[in-house]
C-alpha cells in the first residue's frame, strides 16, 4: 500500500499533507523542507498549528453548552448544518479564560473519522512557512502536554500546538 493511502485510512492529515508537499512537480524530493503553519494569538503570545489540519476559520457565534463536559469544552455551534464542538484553547493550555473580542475566531479543524472540532483563539495572524530545521522540541513541559515544538519567528518563540493532544476529551 502506498504511503498516501495508509495515511488517509488512518486519518493522519498531517502526514498525508506533508508527504504531498515534499514532492516537487517532477516527483523529486525538494531540498528545502518547509512547513506551513497557521499562526494565532492567545494572551498576546504566538502559537501555531499545521495548516493542513485547518478546515476553515469562522467568527465567534453563539455557543450552546453541553452538560458533563470538561470545563475547557465550551459547547457546540451549528456550522452550515453540522454540529461543531468548540474547545477554549486558552483554558486547555492553562491560560485564564477571557471574554471574546472582535478579533476572536474559531479555527475549525479536520479530525479523525471525518469529525471536525473548533478551537477558540484570541486572534488569527497569518500562514507561516518555516524551514524544517528551525523547529526544536519544547524543553518545557506544559500541564496539558499540548505544546510539543517551538520555532523562532521574527524574534519571538512560536509554540507549536499538538492538535491531537489538545482535542483529547479526557482531563489531564
């Protein structure tokens, strides 16, 4: 079975997209390996996630709470007939929650088994293209374990969020 075939069966979006992006138009491996990341802000600090996991970015809308969920799961929203669970990424990462602003957004993510989930963030910045060798493992362990890598961009550290870890529904 091909690498692309096994990646899609396992729902491994990141591996599938990376494998596709590492091949040039001629089928040869590219020399400069770049990762594309969607950068966003939480408490004025920069964070990022792999762009291949992003389905869309939407303005904050009415969130309906769901009983017996962890406190960092805000509830659900209706998005063109689909029910999307929304996670407060600030709370999930141990940052005190705050009220939403005009810049707040919900980043809707592809997940396993064709499920989608939204992450509430303070603001969305831009898409970054970063050389693979600019990444380093996060030396500092967060309580949730959700930040697994760092990179330096424009003089500041950008925390790379492990999307799968953030979306786990069990409390840590």
